[in-house]
C-alpha cells in the first residue's frame, strides 16, 4: 500500500484524495471519465468541423450530402478533432485528475516528469516502436481472421478511404502531422498513460493497469478489426511509461508511430493502405526478428529500472 501511495504522487501518507474521502474507487472514476471525455471530444469535434464548414460556405441539410461534404473537407474534421482532444482528453483530464491526488502531487500522479535518463529512454523507445512494426503487422493479420460486425467493418473502411484520399491529395504535411501525430500523442497519452493507467494502478496494481489501459486504448479507436494491434501498442506505451517513470517516452513513441504512418501513407500509399486479408500474412522471418528485438529491449528497459520499481 505504501508503495502505491508513493508511486501515485502523494507525498503525505495521511492525505486522502477526493475519491477516497467520498468512497469512490479510482478505477471506477477513471472508467466514467473515459466515457465522458470520449463523448465530449466527439461532440466538440463535430460542432467545430460543422461550424468551420458553415463559415467557409455553408453545409447541406441532407445527411448523406453532409457526410460527403465532411469527407471532402477532412482538414476541417482534423481541426475539430484536435480541438476536442486538446480540450477534453488533455486539459480536462488534467483537472479531473485532481480528484485522485493533491494539487502538489498531480504532476507526479500523471507522470508529467523528466527523469535524468528520460532522453535516453525516449531514444530507445523510438527504436522499440520501429522494431515492433512487423509484429504489429502480424497482429493486424491475425485480427483480420476474426469476423466483426459489418457495421464496424464498413465504418473502418470508410475512415481508411477518407484518410487515403486525403493523404494522396494536396495536403500540408506539417499540419497533417500536427493533427494526426502531435496532438494525439500528447492528449491520448495524458488520458491513457497518465490518468487512466495511474488510476487503475492505485486500485488494482501495475500489471492489471498496463493491460486494462491498453485494452481501453484499443477500444477507444472503435476499430474492432484493428483492436489487437492497437491494444498491444497501448500496453507497450503503458509499459514504457512505467519503467521510465515518465510519460515523455510514450508521447515520443506515439508521435513516431502516428507520424510514421502519415509519412508512409503520403509517400508510399500502396504499402500503407494495402488491404489486410487472411492471405496477406507478413514474412515469418521479419516477425521473428521483430519479436526478438522487441523482447530484448523490453527486458533491458525493465532491468535498467528493476531496483527503483521493485
């Protein structure tokens, strides 16, 4: 119990958070906030995008034509998406975390800290996220073997087609990287690896927190046909956050992962948007090498911190 308190950014052992004083479980509050933040984020993103379209020249009242207009103005959707993420996944999560910690301990609770080896751990995490890509490809292939409801499959196909058309069009690369890579890296990591992971850790311990926060991260994207690789990445980001004692390496990893996808989608669209089918299994030798390198880095990072996280 003392270890959990010290890791949660509560320096005074007699301090009771708002959640503890009022009988709320940390994990239950975190789950409620994930749902609320997701809804508020989506509503805000839609309102901002529609408002921008109205300013630019109006919007059609017909639902089908409105969706067509949104598809043709994906840059406005990106602006709305970023606004929603910044306001609710980022800033509102910072304030909501106050229910679990003291004002002075909130930064530590969210792991908003820079350790002496944070830069080195961030560089190693970049190597890790690159090394695991063949494994993620393999997991995507495995996920393709699992049937999903047609509604979710159609939704994901529509999203991918919209993104493919946008990246192959005349877009400003730096702005795209800002909306697709930088904003999600900071805001989603604040929510999942900062707040959610810590709240579940206080209730259930570190390993359940890593697993559950990763699964919730995968579900957040509403892509059942891509759930396994997304959840795996979420767990990896959570693990890196834990052994690094800082959210920074996970933010860097998230940025590299999303940014890399944008660059590949822009310059190598045939590879980036190739349909994953049960017949498109990646080369086994690449998966084995990827697993070996990934396992070594994960084990090495644990060994570097085994004394401080024991």
